[in-house]
C-alpha cells in the first residue's frame, strides 16, 4: 500500500464516518460570523480617525502620523482619479522602501484601483514585460527608475518630482466605489512556462487575512512592527496592513540593517520593535548567530513570525534554548494564491521538537480558511498518509491575471463546500495530517522550489536559458548546500563548436531574471546523462562534482595566512574547491544570506566586524585580506594554522619550510580529505608581532607547546617538507625525551641537517635571490631574471626591486609593503641560520621519508638524504613523482596523498 496509489473506493473504505467528519468538518471549523463587507483601505481610514496623532510609519529619520499618512494617501488618490484612474483599474508601483511606498500603496487602493508591485531591483526587460503583460495604464515610481521601466504605453507619475502637483489635491477620504469582491493587488510569481504569472487577490481575502492576523498575533496600538520584505512579495502584505489596521507603528527596514545579525538586532533594539516578521531563511541565520555569538534579543520584542520555507527542527531547538518563552515564535505557511498565510503553528515555550518529524509542523488553518489533504481523485487521505494540500475558503485569490486556462487548472470546484466560496486551490505541496490535527509539510510535487524564501519555478529559468543561441540543452536543479539552504545549479550543454563561459551565461540571465533566480553554479557538460528510458538522469546530474567554474580570472592560490584562512571560509560556505584569491564571491554563487554568514565567520576567525558594504566594494579574497591587514594590530599569534579541523582520526601536524609559512601544504591538506584534522605550524615574525627563532631547538619547543593545545597527549603524527622535516625531527626527539610517544615522523623530501658556518658568508642580495627563487618554485612560477639584476642594485634599492617583481608575478598580495617584506626576509634568514647551526641527535624510532623522484645529480649518491645516520630504526622510503617543489602540487600531490593515506591507515 505504501508503494501503490490507493484507488478511490479503497480509500473510502479506509475512512469511517467519524474520521471523515474529523478531517472535513472538525479540523476545518474555522468559520466566523464576521462579514467581509469592507475594503482594506477602509480599515486604515477607521484607525486613522481613532488615533490621528499616533505614529503610523517610520523610515530612517522621517515619520508620518496616521492623520498625515491618511492625508497624503488621500491627495494621491484624488490626483489619480483626476488623471483618469478608475475603479478596478490596475496601477503599477515601482518605488524603493520609503514613506512614499506606503503612501503609494494606500493612494492606489483609495482611488479604487488595485496595485501591481514592480521591484526596482529586477532587470529592465523583466519590468518592461510585467508592465506590458499586466496591461496597466498608470505606474507610480521615482524619477530615477523611469528609464529602467523601459518602453511601454503606461502613463508614469513620479512620487518625488510630481509631488508638488499631487499635494494640491483635496485631503478628505475619497469615495473609491470598490466592493469587497474587487481586486486589491496582483503579485507576480515565478511561472513554469518561462514567464511570471500575476496572482490576483481581492479585498475580501485581504481583509479576512488582516483581521485574522490582528487576532492571531494579538496586534494592538502599542506594537511596533518591522517592514522587512519587498512589496513584490506578499510577506510585505502581512507586515503592512495588519499593523496599520490596528494602530501600530510600521518601521521600514534599511539596507544597512542587514550588514550583520548584530547590526540587525541593534537596530531592532534602537527602534524598540515588538513584532518581527522574517523569512525563515533569514531567521535561520539570526538563530545560528545568536547561539554562536551569544547575542541577545531586544527586550521589547514579544513576537517573531517566520514563513516562506521549511523551518529546521534543529534551529527551533537552538532558538528555544537561547531565547526561551519570550518572544513567542509562530511558524506560518501560505502560497500567494491563498493570500499570504493559510495555516499557523505556535512554537511558544520550551516545546521539544519531535525528532521523528521531518520538519516543524505548519499548523492549522486560519479563520475562514479550509485545508484538505487529498489524493489524485480528490478524496481525503487518512491521518499520516501523504497527499496534496488543497486550500479553500475566503482567502483564495481570484486567479491568474489574463490566464483563464491556468486559473481553471489550479483553482477547481470544492466538492466539500457549497457556499459562495466553493473553490479549492491545488497547491502542489505534499503534506500529511498529524494525529493532533496539525499539518506537516513534506515537499513539492513538481519543479517548484523555495530558495531563501523566494518561490521559483525551475522551468522558468530553463526556458529563459534556452533562449541563449549557444545553449543546446540545459537543466536547472535545486540542491541542498547545508541543512535548510538550497542553491540553484545550471547544467548546460553548449551548441557544438561554441565556447561558453560562466560569466557570459550569468550576465545573460541577469538581464532577464531577478538576482534570486540566477543559478549559484553553472556546470558545462558535453551531454546530459539519460536514463535507459531516454529521460534526463537527474540523480547522475546531482552526483556530478561541482568544481571551480571557468571564470575570467586565472586561478591564484592564497599567498599568505590571511588569504588562506579566507579561502577556507569561502570554500566552506560556497562548497566549491578550489577557490582563488581573485575569484568573485557572487560569480561563485554567493548571495545576500551567504554574505551575512561570511561576515559572521570573518568576525569569528579574525575578531574584526566588517560591514557588508566591504564585500560590495570589493568582492574578492584579495580585497578582504587587504582590509583585514590594514585593521590588524600586531599581537602574539599562535603558530597553529588549522587547515582541516574535521575528522575523527589522529591529527597531523606539519611544520613550515624555510619560508616560514604553511601554504605549501594547501593542496596536500585538501586532498587528504575531511576524515583527519591537519594543522600547519608557521614561523613567528612575519608581522613584527615577535622575533623569529634562530635555533631549531627553540622552534621545536614552541611548536610542541602549541600542538598540545590541540592534542594534549601522544601518540603524535609529526611531519614537514624541506626544512619543516628538520624541525619536526627535533620536535619528535624532544617529545620522546619528555616521555611522550610519537606514532610516526613523516619527512617530505627533507635533507638531513649538516653543521656549517657558511651563513656568515652569505650576502643580502643572495638571501633575497634565494627567497625569491623559493617563493617562485613553491608557487609553480617561471623564474624571471633576478639574481644578477639585484646584485647590481644599491642595498636600499634591492628590497624595492624584490617587491615590484614579487607583485608582478603574484607571489605576494598587492597591498604588501616594505615592512611586511622585511618580515618575510628576516624569517627566511633566521630559518637558514637556525638550520646551519643545528646539531641533531640520533632519533630512536622509525622515520618515513617521502622523496621526490626528480633529483639533481649531486643528490643521487645518498638515497636516504642523510637520515640513515640519524635513526636507529630502518628508514622507510617512498618515492613520489616530481621534484622537490612539484611533489606538493597537482598532479603529483595526488600520488603523495594516496601513499600517505595508505601509510597512515596502517598507523590507525
């Protein structure tokens, strides 16, 4: 029965009369005696008369009382009627969040018309199409958006430059002539045919919802409600009209408010907000940051409403642990076709979330709304059995603008209700009833998805992308990047003989679709995988590894620890490997919520609170690292660099080579995977925070102290490349003398130390040349003419020449100056000096040497590189393709990783 659909008569036998009554009548007993005989603007007018001097709306440092707002909306309504707007007309509104936005909405409604929101952030072509498709004759806007609205037949009025004429109109309430059955607004949502569709909502449905919200949420004149969403989404309806109908104060969000969660909460605190209505995706971010950074909510806050997509049970539990019983939390559900909200579920108090549930319940229907869980025969299914959610009652939209066929397909007769509201909306959502009468959302039955709260038809993106002349086939999928967060991925097959770039495809879509509909990742394929039946194999597509996309910029690896740590953060957030320091955050799939999370991670990692505008000014790791370097204060730094913290196996600790940094282990750590932690040990002294060591013994002691903070007791896994192997050797010896165990000592092409006094004879130019050669070889760069050139320069000019050449070849970040270069040089010289002075003792345990196969002739005489004289145990030697430098780079590092992983498995 679980696998075969139940037939109509089989289901009828499964439901007895009591169950039938419970599902259809008891759990849908939501009717009230309240007659919906008013229009939405009349609710506002009544409130404005009762509390004329109360603040109605606030934006930044501007505000309007109820009387002032009503007067200005009246003047606009009279103006619109005078220029030809008639009852039941459609009027577009394209304005930013502002006082004029609220005036415009109310003015259109008071004129008897219905409004169509036009988001100024949309591409010009989409706005032009919406104006044309909706057949509006008038559009309200600001002067700066006139050009973006494109060519159309509608008459434009600017609420800023035309306000002088508007303000001369009469101030009394106009007679609108509209009825509850007339339209209040039409909002465009994503459509599967490649074009959005307009959902038409009547006054009676909007008034029913507004009155319900006032009761459900306990709204009063004392409330201060945040207006968060764009008016192009019906969440704004929930924020605006119930607040203005009850006499509360509506506070319009600013863009700066979203720079960080802490900034958001501080603004809420400054305004003493009592009610927040947030997209679930953003609430997830707020909850995580509250728990992570120990943030507190404003004391004034009494209610938080969430909706737009599934709420994660673990986030609810996290919220309850951090916040407790106040403020109350309400989870809402509702498609635009059911006027904002159809069901609500209260999560107030320390309510344990049932871990057996797939998600937090979406609750029960609101007043005068009915819900039915039906099979394909429109029969109710038993409790616990999945079915399609159908919604009926007063809250249903009239249908789709200028689309009678689609309206008839989605809005069908209600076989269980013979009142005047006898229609059902087929949501396409899969749900089931829980034993207590609450609904649980299980997913979609089609290709519609929710991305960060935005409703998206995948077919619309596919249809638009198919218009590109060089796209042969494409498939759009939504894949989960982390619990509760999905991203769009475009799989594209180019036309034969053409070359497509990710940047080109992204720019093409940005001209036609809103930002939230642009795929985060583009994958170019030679062909789409097919099932044996010839259908697209979506499972194989989703299993395709997402690599770094082909961008305009060449890949540049991190060049210092700050860039490396930022790369780690980006790779974790974007789930793309590898990421270069010149890559564009948004071209890699970054979006607004990830940007907020990025700044929170930077705050955690570096202790610096960067505003979100920092990312807008420069959207690369190179730019962010430059800002962090400017703000950083010299302070003692831990030598530990966490290159991989995940994994249950014993961690690896690898010591820096002669250059002092650990970026040489970048590819090694990445290819070893996530089942074993990997820590690099870097040299102090780069930033002047302390002096570099001049003795190997002192280095080893310092690094042992640091690694004990991660692993207090042995056995330890130690290693290092080049000079790093020598330091790791001394660390192992010291640990043994201290009574600790070293499981393995791993040397990557390290030469055994030989006591020498040659260092005193090395001049500054030679050290600079050696440093440049080492940096260039490590980065896989071709070495320009350098040593002879630098010798010809005066000592004070040599560093400048080095700096210029290193920046030209991308060996160092472009903002590094002479002070940082002197730090690099001092570390390099000190490490050479320490090596030449070091006198090693014989090590009593086993050593493994992974040796580069390509060697110069002088190194061929001793296959052990001198280590056989320093160990009592037989030396294990594994040959790795490549030379001293390339063994740590692709492709040779893959062989190194395989052999090292195999060797470590024996240790485990």
